[in-house]
C-alpha cells in the first residue's frame, strides 16, 4: 500500500510488518484526506477522510478507515444511489444509510478487525465513486435523522428496482429476533389495485402479474422493471457445481429427497439428466421461495430466493431488459421475481426461460420507486413512510441521550 498524507509518502508492505501490528495514518490538520494506492486495486477514488489503519493479518494487510458517521455517508449515498436522483429520494437514501450504519455502531459487524462494516454490498457500498454535492447536501439536510421502529433503529433494507411488487424479510430463512413486520410485501404503485402480496404468492396470479406492464407501477419505465433470461442449452455439470457451491455455503438450503416424502440436507454428488425444473413455492409478493429439480437420479429442493437466483444463473447466458439492453450476470439472477418455463427434448429439460422483473432482493425501499416519488415532489418523510410503515423519524442525538 502506498500512503500519502500531508506531503509525506510511505510504502507499507506486509512482509515488513508483524502479524497483529497496526500502523495509523491521518492528516495533522484533520481536513486533508489520506491518499492510497493499493496493489491490485483498480479504484480511482483513493482519497479517504479520517484515519487509515494498516492492520497486519495472516492473509496480508487489512485497511481500516475510521471516520465520522456523517462523513461516511458522503461516500455511501452516491455509491448506493445515483447523485442525479431527485433531492427527496437522496434524502430518503441518506436516512436509510445512516440508520443502517448506526445499527452497526451499536453492534460491530467485524469485531475481529476492530471494524463495524466493510465497504461492499455485504453491508453498504462505500467509496465506490467520488463524493457529490447533491448527495452530500442530502446527508447534511437530514443530519442525524434515523428511522426507528418501536424506539430502536430499524432494519431498513433497500434494493434497486421493484417489479411492481415487493416482499418481506421472511425471504431470509436464518431467523431474526427483531420484529420486521414494517417491511411488508405489497404493490409499489401509484394506487391501490387490490392485488395483495399474499395473492401474488399464488403461481397463476403471479404469472399473470409478471407478464404484464402495469401503468400504475412507479417503475414501469425502468429498464429492470421487466427482463427475460434464457438458457439455450442447460449444462448439467454447471448446475451441479452451483448446487454444490450453495450447499457448502448454506447446507440447510439444498435438500435431497429421501425415501418417502421428506428431504434431507446432504452433499449433491450426482445430478443425472434433468427431467423437470419448477418453482413449487412462492413467498409474499410472488418471490421464488422453493425450486424443485427433478432428475433421473435424484430430486433436489433449493430453498430461498438468493440460493435459487444463484443456482439458476449459469454465468454465461444473457439477461435482456425491457429496453432491449443486455447484460450477462456472472453469479446471480437480477431478482427472485420470475416465472420459469422449460424447453424439452423428449423427457429431458434442455433449456429454460425466466420471465421476470425487478433488480435486488425486493425487501424494504425500492430506490427507483423512491426516485419516481421524488420526481412527483413527494417528501423524503412520505417516501420512508410508504416503504417502512409504522416507523418514525428521530434524531440520533436524542436516541443517544436515551
């Protein structure tokens, strides 16, 4: 790591440090940033506020950036939402990001490193692009504001784009002690259509819904609102590999049918010819919740939208968005909101097509939904109330005093 601060330059190498050693760098005047040039990194935005700490771990050097929460948001908000979005949408994003970060101040996510969060989508994307006047203004104009539920910082998840429907936190099967009933499944639209999140969990209802563009949907003009994904030639070896990878990561989510009608968690060693692929259960809002893979050797059930998105993505097929733009997802399908149709030769599945919509997990605030509301001059307070009903806004200083 090359470090430049206050006109001084130092090159820090792992081989020159003892495991457990920490070196700290900060501008003496507390206003200039620390400049980093990290070996192997392509990041252009390498000027960091606050303190940079080089911590020698077994694998190399862990870089830890310590700075004030509000300054952290200057980089998080434009990294998570385009700074060109309407001011009220940016303010809603700022409150969400602040609340998310505040929760990890209370309960550090990476205590083994002495850090609260990392800079990736595992927490919030930080320092991905340069700070921007619009997003920094949104942070300052919501200074200290948190989203609370029953007096505690809310788990206010957010995602890119809805398909016209969102889901709830039940898509994550790990369980959670905190009440998240304020993140409800439902339509993301200008009006009450009478279609509920529960109704969309029915296959026929959801198929009809996802196959249609609904004029009342806030994001109907967004490219990711509708998309298709076609695997022309199903590769059983690729499917097996992705099943095995998810089993190693989450063994409770990849189940094999045993004698009788029950399923057990065990390593999938063989797959054989695929006879059927089908979504056999949907969660609230229509999100795929259980995928069944029937082969001439065994029957596999994949549980939860994330695992399904991973297993059905072959890493080489193309997603076509509704504006005809294309991309090739390397690891994960755009969302779990899709219907599945197979192509067969005889009794064997040789390919499949997914007709879907939305981008992201679908829980909490849709960022492009917030954008659409901001364009209609809806206030950030109203945007947050729509996506997190039952939550209230409060100043972090007041919460700290309590």
